C-alpha cells in the first residue's frame, strides 16, 4: 500500500516499436509457441496477445480475419520451416544428407510436441481446405527434395510412390514417438528412419528398373562404416538362414 492507502500500480511492459514485418513475426512466433502446447481450437486471440505482450486490438490489426487467419499464417510459417528441413547440399552419401534433414525435422517435432498433430496433421476444428493444402505442400516439397538428391529428373510412378510412402512413415513415426513419451532417443529414431528408407528403396528396386538404377548409384557413394554399410551388416545375419527361399538358377538351354 502507498501513503494514500491504495495499492501501487503494476508497471506495464514497455511497448516496443517494431516494423510491420517484425511485429507480424513476433505474433506468429507467439502463436506457434501456444500451438506447440495446445490444440489450435484451445488457443484464443487473448492468449496470443498475452504471450506477445501486446493488446488484443493489435493482434486484430495484423490479422483482421481473426483466429482462422492467424492459424493459417502460423501453419504457413511452420510449413516454411519444415520445407527448409529437407534442403541439403547435393554432396556426400545420400544417407548422410537424409540424416541431417531428419535431425532438423525431428528437432521441430520435439520442440512443438504437444501441438504437432493439430498443427501439421489436421484433426482440428479450424482445419480447412487451405490448411490441408499447406500441409500437403510440405509433403510434396520434401518428396521433391529427396527425388532431387536421388538424381532422377523424371521419376516414374514407383519411385515417386516409394518416396511419398517414406515421408508418410516419417510423419507416422513422429506421432507415435510423441505418444510413446519420446522414446526411443532422437538419434536412434533418426537412424531407424534412414534404415527404413534404404530398405524401402531396395524393395522397390527389385521391381522397378528406374529405382534399381538410382539405388545402385546412391549405394555406390556409401561407405562400409556409414548407415548403409551398418544396415547391411545387421541384415545379413537375419537373412543368412533364408537361402532356401532363393529359386534355383534355370538350366542353360
């Protein structure tokens, strides 16, 4: 209490004058932080304003469409981050490039754990055809990046499907990982997903000449102490006793 018998005023946060782009980025960062903790339908504009330490009218000034516009903008921001996760220089073994891309992708999943499903996988009451298109754009961009690293300018149906199937598996594994209290460790999950890519690519190569060609080219850059060599060493003991499955060679005519 002060001398007049009233409680002293609580100091308000100092207002920072930011550029339009800086203020918009600040609001999107605050929204993404909240969506990382709660589903979008459980986040209000008041919550975003409080997190950004601004007034509610200021949020409306930048997002006059209200919560839906803010959610779509936040989703677009997250999509841009995820698309950049798969951007890698086209040098070195393919598995090393994939590992680095997965490290960035899984770090995003880890950081936005509680809101990952609602933010990127749908299932939200604020989901629309536009938000679904943004999420699908991330998947297609990731597929395009991987196909580029495979060095095939005109990928056929089987090769395209193989890559898209793996991206779907990465998303599913990320969600299961969150459900399982983030087990196994991130580096183990990353290595496991790289193994899956090699295995899936090899399985398709057994049926598709184009995939076989790019798989041989990719494996030629791998080393015995790298992920592909390690996988081969672990697979051989498993399949050693399966020689009876091999068909005998056809006799010469």
